[in-house]
C-alpha cells in the first residue's frame, strides 16, 4: 500500500513542531558562537554539526511516529478484512501507546469471537434451512433470488442454480413480496398449480430490505381433510336417510301385500293407518334432518351491536328453573357481536348442562369470564356426568341423546367462528362435570 506524505499530515506536524522547538536553542547557539573568540572554521563546523543532529533527530522522530501509525493502520485494516492474526507488539509497557495496543488487542479478540459465533450461527442456519420441510426463498429489494433451500428446489422442481434469477422465473408475482401475507393461495406456474400456505417476512441487510418467502404445500393435506369431511358427511347422511327409507320401503311392501290379497280395506284399516302414520312420521323426520342441515349451510353473517356480557348470561337463566346458576365475576364487559346468535349459543349450552346430570342431582352451573390480549373467554362449568366421547362432539348429526339432532354444538361453534372466536368443550379435571369455553374478540369490527 502506498502512503503519500502530506504537508498537513500528523507526522509532518510533529516534525515541524520538533524543528521549531530546536530552532530556539540553535539561534542562541549561533549568537553565542558569534561572540565567542574562536576560529571561524570551528564555528562553522559546530553549526553544521548541531544542524545535522537536529535534522537527524527530527527525521528519526518522524520515522518512528510514521512507522507506528502505519503498523497500527495495517493491523486495523487486517481486522476489517477478517484477519485477526496480526496483533500489535511493543516493548513499551506503559503510556498511551501501550493503552492503544491493549485496546486493539481486546477489539481483535472480540471481533474474532464474534466472527466465529457468526460463522457457527450461519452454519447452524444453513443446516436448518437444508433439512426444514418448508420451501424458503430470499429476495433482495429488486425481487432477485438470493437464497433457495433444497426444499424450495424440490418444490419448484429445479436442479440448477437460481441465485440471481428474478422472482418471475419461479412463477412468483413480485407484488407478493411487498405485502405482509399469511394465507393459503393457489400458486400457478407453467409446470404446476398448487395450493400452498404462503407467508412473507422481511429483514434488513446492509441497509436494504430483503424479503423471506415461506411456502408449504398444503394441497394434499387440504384434499385429505376435504375427503375425510365428505366421508363423515356422507356416512351421517346415508345413515339418516337409510333410517327413514328402509322402514318406509318395508312398510310400503307390507301395505302392498295387504291390498294384493283382495281382502276388505275395513278389515285391515288399523294396519293401513298405522303403516301410513309411520311413513308420514319418517318422512317428517327426513324433512327435519334436511332443514337442520340447511341451518348449517345458510347461517347468516353476524349483525353486530354492543351489549353486556353479564346481561347475555343472566337473561336466559329463567328458562332453566332446574339449574342453579352462580356467577364468579362482578365486573361487566361489553362486546361487539350479534346478540341474537349468541343468545342461541348460550341457550343451547345451558340446555346441554341441564341434560348432563342424572335424575337425582341438582344441576349447578358456574359462570365466569376474563379478558386477555383483547380476547374474551367465557366458561360455563357444570357438575354433570362429563363428556364420554369428546372426539365426536363437533361431528354434524352425531348425538348420544334419544331426542337429540346432533346439530346444536356444530351450529354454536359455527356462530363463534363467524365472530372470529371459537368454542371448545372438555371435562373438568378438578371436579366432575364439563367446561364449555367460548372465545370472542371484544371489539371486532
């Protein structure tokens, strides 16, 4: 590296200062020599000797300072480029230079540790990206690919280097990279069309914004869940329809046999009447089943107003005189929701609680609520027999009650889903009975 000596450099300033300081005794020496009665030649030799000593001394000072500064500069430049093997060494064990060298050594050690730690983190992150089962792609501010993990290469079926290629080379719209997304989308390229869970995030690198794109192929999962849902629905519908059609067909054949015998209608009037009544009842039950199914598919969107939770929970208690209610909370809370739909949910849960006890037990229901992270949680706790089959609670038309339709809990959960909330039921681990937990956003616009 070439170093240009500037007239205003630090080492030149020191040299000039040294010369200026030496100039004062030099002038005094010249004055003394002039007044001293010695040979002129001797005077000239003394002046030349003193000038040489001053010049050489100043040059040595300049070189010493210059060499030390350049050595320190080379060490700092080596640290900047990542070489921490160069360290300042000096026989000086005190003073400012010793303190400077000590600080440089400390900085070199810390930089070496940080670089090692950063390298280890980078290796660990590379291994995570290499083995993670999610496609991860990184883009710079120009929507150019800067990172592509093996799962992403497998996802897009590419076996060549994609670093430096634009996002459109993978069939990704660059507009997606400017949004904060976390959703299921259909990704279409010239080779495939997939349903994927897409999530974007961003980070800063050297003052520039980079975007991370996470892709998870959920098409098979969604198809499998859809298939299972259809199988459950068809199984339930087949069961219900067969329960109605089988006796209708059997009774219809019996009535046809009676008429085919040419016997008197009056003689078989009672059998005909009973058969027709059964056919009518089964047809009504089938029609009721269809209407209940329609209530799930045609649930209207919530018409929201602001109302009191305490009022919602208390105003329906008089409909259930067989239940003893207790309220743990005294602080009322207002929420923004569809009150008529939540009325239906509360009535249904009160009804289930009342039916969960045996004939000799007084039904007791404890009501409590709390708020955390703008989410209201309401708990309806009963002292009944608990939940025998929790896995089938929210399967449509599944019921263990003789007169039950198996639609109530499903409808209640769907109402809460439409409000951005949820409904869960579990057995009370601290006591007998079950706990119904309603979750609702407080002010969901």
